């Protein structure tokens, strides 16, 4: 079957846009082909700095013929309706129409046959529309203006278009179309410097091969592999080790069409700078990789660069140029670092009084004081030294005002650790500067030092509470203050370290600090005034944590409905216990006892719901044992009393496995009750008593979870 080859050749496409552009091109073309009835076998898109390319194979040579039926007016309809039907369907007379019988009457039906067109003609209509409507995040207007189309909007000036279509056994045809005076053809161009001449191509196979001969590696992944392997080999040859950086590999591969890896060096005197600062300087400014000594793990004074040309002098000039640029950059970094060391972290804190964290939440200085006080309250819960925790919380944000972090914001926290150690701070205090920011995402590690844990929890809780107080909660997909990430960070810290921390008290403590801001009255008086708001905010935040926990557990394979079943009991603010209860509940429900008890409980709930709605009342209260008429009633009542006591005692001891074992004892009594007992007895008192007994089943199971929230 025929193959389509498309190339859009232009000036340099920004590296950050290339991958998405290639995917957009593939998606837009294939979606339109399918919409036109041209179902293909496969498609692959490519990007280099100067071209987007696409190959689609297995496209039919023609569209399929379309046969559709169009319903017309009833027999005997007014002549105007009949004439409109004939005109719309292209029929000459009603004799060419069929008649379809219908309960509402007999209708005329037109059978419309639309012959398929040649695929190449359809493609010629599709492609110029795609080029003109391509969704570049940023583009420039250029090209020949016309009254019809205006100037072409494209990421960079577009120079040529290849569009061929045909069988691999035959000479393909050019798909004839033009965009702002650029006509599609079979000509592309090689490497800008090493092989800039025109290249005539036929189909993808020789297109890719001829580009490679002209010093262009079309496949981005192939360029990445070359860069990474050559860089690792070059470092290894000198007894060194490449510091791998996949994000940088992705970016550099989008800057070159013919990657050539080289190694340069810088003065050893710059190695006094922290490794991360050297790496950030070289990476951000020159897109180069750093290397380290595998014996020490420390960086060496070498770097690896990727050129886009095989230079006649073997790359000496290119390497020297990079060294010439890197040297003053490292000199600046060294100056910033040494300047920062001259000022102690605590001496920077007064500047935070003039820096607003948020217009409704006060200054950074006020926020730091809140975090310090909250961290001190959390410290005993996580086994952290209170005084060290207070010191760590006071200094944790100070590096935001340093020169190095101002130049490289991604080093915030890490530089604080270096500066804290340099001024003789305790190792735990220093570690908190870096670790309190963690985790930054689902794959980032959580803080490990108890002091860091206390400060990290205080920092995240202060952020969440603050934005809840000013009603700036996440909505839909919008979360400008990363509050979901903060909540997930709290959850991961608590769960991964098995920390027992009642969130309600921590949230209330944080709320107290927010409501006290600028108010000199006693805390108790302030909180009494805002008691209603405190309760509402705490409940809302606990629900938010529950939602985040469901996401976390679902990603780990747990059922979200079990989280609902546990949280709905109320007062469930110890997330570690919630997870343990969910795990035990999940194992119980996987057993036959669990499945059958769930079915019995749901049956009891359904009957109760129906009868409560019918009688417009609830059936709370203890059943009257004197009204039990059958042994199954008595057995169920006894089983409920036993299970309530055992399950509640087990839950109180936080032995959720034992609580589930106790619940299992309820199953045979429930089964026997529904097998032998008629709930809606003719005697109204007996009926009411049995409905109360059903309510007792529901109440008994609530010792471990709200079974009505469990699916299945």
C-alpha cells in the first residue's frame, strides 16, 4: 500500500518545542486521514533543529465509496418539501427514491452513493490546512501576504516542503499543493555547514539514508544515544565518569543534527565551589555535561560538550571557545559563593520583613515565625530535638537571599545546607535547609532527618492552612500554589516514616498562628471568636487530605472506595492508621467471609433505606429481646453484641487484623437471618424490632468502616 512522506524544512526550531511538534504533526495528519476514510497501518514523526518529518505507511490508494441513506418527507407531503428533498439528494424524481414503512407513516428514502477520491487528492487538501493551523506555542508571521491567507504563521521561516505519495515499488508522485508560495516537491537540504546542498528524495527509506549521508541524523533518539554513549566513552577513556543528565541530553539533541562530542577543561581553582554550582553554571550557560572522579565522587575540572560539526582542526577551536565562555561564568559563580559565605544566614533574616510572601498572608518573616513555632510543636511527634528544630526552621529559607540562589534558583535549600555547615551549624539543622523542600514530586525522596521532617511538615501545613484561610483553594485542574503537591508531601512523609500524627491538632495549631497574626490578644480569646471557621477549615482540609490519600493509594493499587469507607466514620485524622485500616479492610474483603458479610450488610442497608423512606423515620435504638420470635434473631443479636465488643476493643488497640477477624464472626448469623427470617412481619412491633436489628448490623460494621461506601 502507498506511503506518505512529509517534511517541513525551516530555520532552527527551538529544542524545547521539537518533541511536541513532531507528535502534533503525526496526530493532526493521521486524524484527518482517518476522518476521510483513509485508515493507515502506521506512522512515525521526527524532528531535528531544522525540520519536522513524517512517514505514514499503509494508506489506501483511494477512499472507499460511501453509501448513505437520507430520510425524506412522508408520502403525500407538500410539493415544496418534496422538491427540497430532491434537490438536497440530487435525485431527478421520486421514482429514484425508496419507500420506508414506519409506524408514523411511509417516508421517502434516498440512497446516496458518493464515490471515493484518490488518496493523493485528499492529502493535497489536508496538508496545507495543517501547515497553516499548526499549534506552535510561539510563532512568527512571515511569508507572502495575500488577501485570502495573509502571512504564514510558523515557528521560524519555512523554506521548503517535501510531500510524496506512492508505492515502494514505483516512483512516488508529488502531492501537489503550495503554502504561501512554497510548493511541495521532492527536495530537501543536508547539514547547514557540512552538506548544505539540495537533495532529491523519493520516499522515507532513501530520505533518511540520504540525510545521513548529508550529515543529518533524523531520529532524535539516535542523536541522544550518540551523545550519551560518546560522552560516557570519552570520560571513561580518561578514567572519569560522566554525570548523566537526561534532561540535558534531550535538550542538546534538539540543538544538533550531527552530534560530535568533545571534552574541554577549566582551572582547578574553581573546584572549591560546590559541585552543584559548577554543574549548574556549565549546564545552564553552555549546555555542557560535567564529569567526576569515580574514586572520590567529586567533580573534576573537565566538561563534555556537543558540537554540530566535524571541525577541520578536530574541534580545538570549538573547545577553546567553550572554555573561554565557561571560565568567566565560573569566576562569577566563585565570587557569588565566596561573597555569600561572608554573611551568616541569620543576619539575612531581617530582609524578609520587606518581602511579601502573599498580600493576604503577610511577609516572609511572618511566615518563618509561624513555621518555627509549628515545627517546635511537631518536633516531639517525630522524635526531633525541639531547639534544633526551631533553629532549623529559622534558617531554612535564608539562602533564598543569597547570590548563588539568585543566579541559580534550582539550588535553593542545597546552598542553605552548604552555608549552614560552613558557619558551624549542627548537621541536622543544616540538612533541614535542603530537605524541608522535599518531596518536590512523586518520585522525589522524602526528608529523612527528624529535624528536617518536622520543618518540612510545618512548612507544608502552613502553606495549606494559609491558602485555605484566604479561600485560595485548588479548583479543577488549577493549582497555582502547588497545594496538592504540598498535601501529598505531608502524606508521603507520614506514611513512609510510619509517623503517628493527628492532623486535626496540627491544623488547629497552624490556624491559630494565622489568626493571631497582628493580634496581641490571648490565643484562647482569638480562637473562640473564630471557632466556627476553624472547624470548617479543618474539616475541609481533612477532606482534601482524604482525596490526596485516595490518589496516593490508588497509584499503589489500593481501592479508593475503601479510603472513603474509613474516612466517612469521622475523626480519622491519623493518616497512618487510616492506611493500616484500609489495608486490613482490603484483605478482609478479599476473603469469602468479607465478601459475604459485605453482601449481607448491603442487603440490610437496602432494606432499611426502603422501609425508612416508606415510614418516614429511622429505626435507631436497641431492639427489644422480648420480641425475638425465631432462634435466628436471637443468634444474630448475640453475634452483634459479641462482634461489637471484640471489634471495638481491637480497634482501640489498633489491631485492625483482629477487628476484621471479629467481623467475620458476624457472617454466619447474618446469612442465617436472611435465610429464615421475614423482616417485614405482619406484626408491626415485630417488624419494627427486626428493622432495628438490621440497623444494629450496620452499626456493628461501623466499628471498622462504613460498609455502605464500599463498592461491589
